[in-house]
């Protein structure tokens, strides 16, 4: 492995040298209970999510997912193929530093990738070790939050996708929802306020150690060439944690829309609100940006946001067209000029 070694800080609460990882971790107040087919972690803490996160079975599942996803190396130049050997050698130190709160993630590596419309998207590539830990965090958050998410959100969720979002729009249109409010959240992933993200997380996640670990990832910084940039805002795209964190934040908007009786569809940070009248669309165009900016501290790009007739909307790279032969609306892929 070339470049900087993944930082691991240890304290005296690390596993004892005469113990194996499967015997538990000293100082974490955990023990392993043997079940018929596996080992499960139990503990005497109020929530115990952190113990679940670093359990052997859970970390192995996270490792397997990172290996399947492959992907580029981070700032330490370690490739996915080297992750197994690294974890075999440093697993005890890594788990200990997470449990005692001394683990510090590496900054993400900034890369630019082209979008379909010719623009560029900024990604932040974590090290493969940090991707493994982020994946483990995501794995414990998803089962907690999936039952809490509104049904109208389709991005980064199990068994859901863009075409499901488009089909949901098709269901609403025949009911008279021919006007749409297309809200553009300006650079959403770069502008999320860390304090607001942590506040929203803390309402549901009661293990403060997990919250602290997530906060460490939010504050890890961005490496762009030789320059290290602090990131006091934003959830860099490119790691396993950003999708679930974005859904947790934007679920606050979803709940506001649902409580107001709106028909809407959201995919990640793309949201379309459907209305029965032009007047209703204009009114929504005034009220929702105010909620987003004043309550969630996000920014709405008013130059790109619009209230318009459904056939003029571009949503997820598609536009809605009226099909003469069926008398309803379908959707078609937008062809961007090359």
C-alpha cells in the first residue's frame, strides 16, 4: 500500500493481547452471546448500536459489500483488493478505536465526473477502510429509518428506483394533477448544515457514540490535489453514508409536504410537487422554498425551480408527454445535446 496509512488511534481499552476478536472487547462493556448458528453482540448500554456496528458478522457484511462495489482508492491509495489483508492485520485496533471514540476518518478525495447534461458532479471518495465503516453505519441506520420514510421518496431505497418515481407521477396526473412545482435544491450534497443533520439524526438515534462517529465523517475534510479543505457543511457524494443521510434530512421535507396534503414524488434531492391548478402550483412555489430554507437551512435555486404545466417539466432526465392513442401521459428520455 502506497501513501498515507489509515489513521487508527488506540487506548488502553483495546482488546487484551491474549484474547481473540471473537471473545469480545475489553472496556466496551460488551459480551458475545452464542446462538444456534451465529454470534450476536449484547451490551449494557442504553442503545448499543455501536456494538452492533463493530460486531464481527456486521463488519464482515460491510466488507463484502465494499468488495462488491469495487471503486477507486482514496487519499491513502489503498485498493479494494488490499482491504481484506488490512482488516485481518488491524481489525482489533480498528474496532477498539471505534469503541473508545478515538477513530479519525481520513479526508475524502475530490474527483469530478461528467453528468448526462454535460455538467460535472463533484464526488468525494473515502478510503476503502472508511467505506467499510460507512457501510457498516448505513447498515444499522437503514432498518431504523425505512419504516419512518414517506412512501413518496424513491431514491437510495431498497426495491425502489427512478422509474418507480416516474410511474407514481403517472398515477397522479389522470386525477387532475396537471400542474407541477419542480424544486431545485442548489448543490444539496454540498450545503447540508452539519448541525442540522446531527439534530435530525439525534431525534431517532439514541446512541451518542454513533452520532459522534457520523459527525467525524461529516467533518473529515476534502483532499483536492495537495490541498486539504475543511468542510463545515455538506455530505460528500461518493461514500456509502451519503445516500441514507440525505434521505434522513429530506424526509423532514417529505413529512411537511405530506402533512400539507400535497401529492409529490422525490428521488434523492429531486422533488416534484403536483397540483390541480396553476394557482395552487404558484402558491406552493412560494411556501415550500420558505420551509426548506428556514427550517432545513438548505437553499432553493429559484432560477431553476419553476411551477408549470406537467408537459413542460423535466424530471430525472425525463419529460412527460400526452399519448394521443391512450389519452394519458407517458414519459420519455430527454436527449441532451452532445
